C-alpha cells in the first residue's frame, strides 16, 4: 500500500475491474454457445440457453453497475463504454434466448400451438385465432444483424478513443468489434464464422483478465504496478483539427463539474443504435418488430441513464433531451411491436393510426428543444432538427405507402449525425477541450435572453431558479402532454380494437413508466412536495391505460364499477394536488384541467361520456407545451425568463430580525472584503476561504498558534498534517528549494490547479513559512498547494503563505458553499464568501518524494489519476 506518514491514502473503487471482467466473461459465454452451435448445427434452447441468461446478468447488469460507478468516478470513456456494452450484451442475450425459443416453437408449431400463444391471441384479438405463434419470432436473424451493425461502428469508435487513454482497452474493445463482425456473418453464413468469433472471444477474455488485474492492483496499491494503464497509445491532442478550440464562444463557457462524468457521448451512442434498427425495419429488411422491440427498449433504458447523470450534473438541457428521445424510441418500438405482431389485418393499422394525434406533441416538443439548442452549438442544433424530421416522418396522417420510406430516410440521416456526435463528444470530454469540431454557438446567450424574456416585470432583477427543480419539471410537462394527447379518442375510434391496441404504448410508456423515472428525479428536486404530483399522475395514466385495455376484454358491469371507484379516488387526490400547486399558476391550471379530465374518465367508466369533453385532454397538452418552454428556458439560463404566473395565495411572512451571524463575513467580489479577511489572518485569526476546489480553513504561517486553532476547530487528529498554500510557483522559487529539474517541470505543468504535491522538507521551508515550519506537514515532508483561483492567489500575495485544510469537521463532507463554512459558528473569525465552489471534491494529492523514479497518487480528487499520470509520463519522456 502506498502510504505516507501523516498523509493517509483515500481508497477509491476501480469499477473498471468489474467492467473488464464482465466483458471477458460475456465473451466466454458467447464462445461456449458458438462452439456448441458450430458442433451441433442447432441454436441452444432449454437448459443450454441458461448461458444466455447469464449473459444478460453478467454482461448486462454487472457491466451496467460498472458503467454507473465509472460516471461517479469522472471517467468519461469507461462510463460510456461499459453502459453501451451492457446494452449490447443484454440485447444479444435476449436474441439468443429468442432464437432458441423460436427454433423450439417452429418445431412444434404445425401440430400444437402452446396455451400461452392461444391466450395472448384471444386477449389481444377478441377471440380471433388467426395469428400464428411464429409472428412473434419472424425476422430474428434480420433483427439481430440490424442491432449488431450500429454496435460494430460504435465499438470501433470506442476502441479508437480508448487508445488516447491507455493501451489495454483498445485491444479489448477492438477484439469486441471484430467479434461482432463475425457474429453478424455467422448469423447468415456457415459455422466457420462462429468458430472465428469464438477465437476472438477467447482473446477478449485474455485481455480482459489482464486489464482487470492491472486495475485491481492499482486500486490496492494506489499505483500502476503493471503496464497497460496510464500511458496512451497516442496523445488525444493529436486529434485536434485546426483551431477548433476557438469555436467555443464566451456564451458557451460553463462551470466545470467533476463529480460526475459527462453523459453526452452516451446519449449520442444510444441515439445511434435505436434509429439504425428502425431504418432497417422501415426499409422492409425486417418483417416483424418482435425482437427489434427488445433491442430498442434496452438501449432506450440505457439512454435514461445519460439523462439521469445529466440531471446529477444539473444540466437541464441534456436531462430533457435524452429523456425525450428515450421516451420516443420506447413508444415507437412497442407501437411497431403491436402493429407487426399482434394485429392480423394490416389494412386496419393505417386507418387506426389516422385517428391518433399523440405524435404531434413530439413534433412540437422537438421544435422547443431546437430553440434551446440555439444556445449550444451547431451539432446540437442539427441533431435536434433531424430529430424533428424523424418525428414528422411518423405523423400518423401520412399515407402508409410513404410512411415507412420517409421514416427510414429520416432515421438514416439521424443515425449518421448521432455517430459523429458520439465521437466528437467522447473525444472532447476525454481531452476536456474542443478538439473535434461541433460548430459555434448559433445565437449568443445575451441575444437568446433578450428574445425569450417576456413581460416588463422580468426586466428588473430576474428570479433565480434552482437547477434541480427545472431538470425534472421539463420532462414532467412533456410526459403528461404526450399521454394526454395520446389518450384522446372519439366515439367511433373507441370501438376500434386496433386503435385501442396502438394507443396503449403511447399512454402507458409516457404517462406511467417514464414518469415514474421523473418522479425519482423530483425526489431530490428540492421542492416542498417533492415528487407527489408526478407520482400520483403515474397512477392516473396507468389506471387510464388499464381501463382501455380492459375495454378489449369486455368486462362485466361489476368489474367496470371497480374502475369507477378508482376514478372517484383519483378525483379526490387530484383535488389535494390543486391545493399544493397554488405557488405555480401553470401547475395549478394543469391540475385543475386534469380534474375535469378525470371527470371524463369517471363518465367513461359509466359509459356516459359526451365525447366533446375529450377536448379537455387537448387543453392539458396545450398547458404542457407552455410548461415545457418556460421550464426549459429557465433551466438553461438559470433564471425565469418566461413567467409561470404569480402564486394564487401569498404567504404572509412574519417580520423577523435577521439572526446575528456567528462570525464576520466578507464578499470575495469586493477589494474591501479581501482586505478585511487578510487583516483577520494577519492578526492570528482562522478564516474560511474559497479555493479552486472546495472551501478551506486558512491561517497565516506568520502565526503558528493560529494553525493550532485549526486542529481544535475541525477536531482534527494531531497526526494529520496541514498543507501550505501559495499564490504561484515563483513564490516557491524564491525559497530556493533543492528540487530536481523533473520536479520543477512537473510543478510548472500542474500549478496552478487542483493538484497538491508532497515534497521533501528542508531548510528552504524556513524561508517560505518561517515560524510555522513545525506546524505544517509531517516531520519529513510538506504538501504544497497552488490554487487556480484569483481570489485565493491575491489573498496569498497580501498575507504570504497560508496553512490550509478543508473547511469541514474531520470526517464530514467537504464544504461547497460559504454557508456550509459559516456552520462552524463562533470557532472561526471570518468567512470570505464566494458562492458555490468550482468543484465538489478536494484536490488530487500526488506523492513526489521519489519523482525521479515514479509518482504515487495518495488521494484522487478533482483531477483524475489517469490524467496526472499522463502529464508525468509526458514530462518524463
């Protein structure tokens, strides 16, 4: 274990171990099935198909966990790759199971239809037995190929991008790419392709075992004991094209968030797979969408994770975009599943679709998303415009003859841009620079705000809006709008079983399934009532869907009265929701109109519905359109530009005298505030100050007794040392430490920034910290910190070197806002207030005592360990 006296190592898990092993074991499972199929000439089914179940559990679920942990470890490449491959292996496992069951089904189909097939037929077709069980199993090979091809292209991109990080992953991902090619060939060709694929899968297993061993030892020893990681095959900066970095305008600059990796590449990855499968289906390559629905569903749920991590990063735009896309792909997948496998008379599909209007909401919402992307870059705008084209191509009023051709062409164009977006976003995230061109910002932020600002009242002090509310509220309005518009039906269409079949996925997926996900997001939204409204509406739309499905079963009057009782209960509950929505006029209006819509539902259960009242659902959709626009704009710009209306009731707040602050505070934006804190430090006080990472407690090195106070304030063990903070490397040079040229070069490359270097103590330190020599560092070493923060740098120039440590009681979470520092109360003498911190984790600590041989990562913080190692290797070479 790489430890240093006084500097305890922080152990971070290595999710790459789980991810690499999951890929290796998954390849081994497919290898066993391939050799069995090549030997017997038959697909595995029954007991032999248990291997496919393990493929889903290990390659899918276990690798998904590795991907989720990688996102939390700020690993862009591993997070995207592991979740992407998790979707691949889960889909391929489902394909193997599907194929095995299909072979068994085909063998017995002519003589004996299973009871389950008969039952499904009767339920969905009101007693008609015209559907053969094989409808569910048509086009299995074609569907598998349609799913494998986009993964081949994306896996190649992952292999290429991984070469900029290390030289183990390129071999693993490259072998997976070659394997997928021969798997696709093996589906349509002879067994020789399966044997070649099996050999490649054996290579994947070998590479994965070695890579897992390297990462496991790295996690245990906190250093790279074996070769393979830390040194890329080539520098990612070589991918820079021209002056692409200059394409980023000032309006696009944003505060860096290193707590979670960027999920944009994963979102584009998922947007490459789903439309590619739909394009194959639309051009007639697949006769049934039975297996295709499974592939699209799995990749759509993977896309929800990109939406989720965008939410954790407080990124309203991408939370909305990826949730919006995932909903669309899921609805279209299961809509085509119903149309291609459960409906016998295909001529009825076109006429039934003409009565559906839910798709129009996707068109409108897509246009709103295009407006939001005007503040991003050209790539985002083109991507959103093509998605609008995709939604327009599936408008059900288009004649069936041209419907699928239009849809296929739109999906093909969207796939091409999505693949480029995956590559661009992934490379730019790894490099943390704009290397691959994505275009300039179409409209400046100032012009966007000016164009979108409504009302004179907004001109004086715009109302700030919390990010965590807006990221989930946009999807809330979107999903309820889709469900409401999809639920509209006329008296004639309500008697059409085909229409009822086709609308079930639209209402159920948007109103219930995905809204349950939004409800989870709103739990952490910070609102007073959390996810109450969205959770109740999950129940509303699920009940509505079940009633529509039950209509197909022609339930008895007594059974229908059970839905009547449920409708009454929902009416009462929605009445309470109206009471808690008084602070938001748009939300209050939505809950009020939903109350009328629930009355319509109640009348439907009694078969007393005047169908003109169905227009209330259209009104719900219109309100949701406005809600989407207002909340999306507010979330992107962090201020209320489009009004949501004044509260119906105003809370009367008691006049209270503001509580006396436990310590003096000063603003970092004022020179007088900076001088005030500097004066307190000079007098021997301890103050909370901002840094380029999290807030810190600081004491002047001119006052050793002040450094001792820090231990008492934090309840910090005496054996844990305190580091020294300086304004620049030049301040260190003045002390003339006897550092090696390599150490000086390393420091000049990492300072200023979120890296702290542990170096050897010596007489030179007296020149730097004076009487604080024995109060900082350990007996033999000292940690030097040079923050990349203007305020902290100026403060060190005024006071001289400072002794600092994180501003939190020992063992508790770091302080990311000055209000969290003030909680230390009367123990400190002042706080320099600077709002939210730039980072959410502390600096990365590097042991440089033996830098001429190697460096050791003592604690991984805001700067990834891999990046530190890359800098060191580049300087050393």
